[in-house]
């Protein structure tokens, strides 16, 4: 850097600093902070008495609002909506909405894969103990770039397709709220029920 260059830079940065400080001084934020500073001189309880009855934060959680969040599906199938899915339909949706990240066969993409291959990596097929988790997981979080965008029908179809790709069901098998929890996943035997209670009975 030439001497000239250094001079230019230091002038430029001084100007930038001045501009920056000027702007900072003028921001209403600083004065608002000072103006709204709580007056606790008579103690916190006295200050709290000046609070309004309601702060007007948040919104009323009515039934339809709660329903959007209350979407967990349990291993026994509790929480599954009505519907029926097939691997045939699921294949079409998979090609449109999943293949870009998970690959044509479900082997590609993120660390944990969708379909069991010869590498022995964790997949739905060799690691997930409950079939209902596929429905729950896909409905709430996939596609990764548009979670929650799939209809229940699409999730049923995709769940069937992923089970089929893993060799767990036949292509014609219909996945419903009744049949999905009945499917015994190959990995179920890899898990034990954790019934520890913190005493000497801890395994
Ligand atoms: C934009 C990329 C992208 C798309 C599209 C996408 N996924 Fe994923 N998927 C991911 C990523 C990243 C993860 C890992 C997320 C994590 O571990 O938190 C993942 C994880 C998963 C898992 C869990 C795998 C495991 O063993 O833990 C399933 C199941 C899954 N995706 C299904 C789908 C399905 C079905 C679709 C299509 C409807 C889909 N994904 C579309 C990126 C994507």
C-alpha cells in the first residue's frame, strides 16, 4: 500500500466514522430507551401497579390454531388422520418433491438416509423403531425447504412409498390409520423400553 493509499483510506474511514456517529446520535432509539426507563424509585411493587391489565402480546389460541400445532402421531397410531396411501402414488410425489435432496433411490443427501443400502448407515429401514414416525416426521418437517406443505394424503402416499423402498411392505399394500401402526419395523428389536426410575433398578 502506498503512502497515498493509506492517507486516502484513513480519510475515508474518518468520514465514515463521523457519518456513522452522526446517524447514531440522531436515532430515536437512544432517546426512547431513556424516556421509557422504568421508574423503580418506589420499589418494584409500586412500579408493577402502573402496568396495564393486559399487555396485548400474543393471540388467543382457538381450536383451529391449536389443531395446526397438535399434529403428533404416536407409535400406537394415535393422532393419525383418516386417509389411505399407496406406494404407487407415493413414487410420483417422491419424484416431484423429495428426489432433489434424497436421490432417486433414497440413498443420497443428508447423513441419515431414507433407504437401507449395503453401507449399513442409519436409515428408516434399519434404525426407526416405529412406522408411524415416518408419517409424523415427513408431515411436520419435509420437504426441508417447505415443511408443512404436504397434504395428509401426500404424506400417506409417501409413507407407503418409503416403506416399500425399504422392502417392509409390498407395493399394493394400503397404508391407513389402522394398518400403519400394525407394521413391525425391522429396527424395533434394537430398542428396549427405558423404564428406569432413578433408583437401584437402573440398568
Ligand atoms: C431441500 C432438501 C430436501 C428435500 C427437498 C427433502 N428433504 Fe428430507 N431431509 C433433508 C435434510 C437436510 C434432512 C436431515 C434433517 C435433519 O437431520 O435435521 C432430511 C431428512 C429426512 C428424513 C429423516 C431421515 C433420517 O433417517 O433421519 C426423512 C424421512 C425425509 N427427509 C423425508 C423426505 C421426504 C419424504 C421428502 C419429500 C416430500 C423430503 N425429505 C424432501 C433435506 C430434504
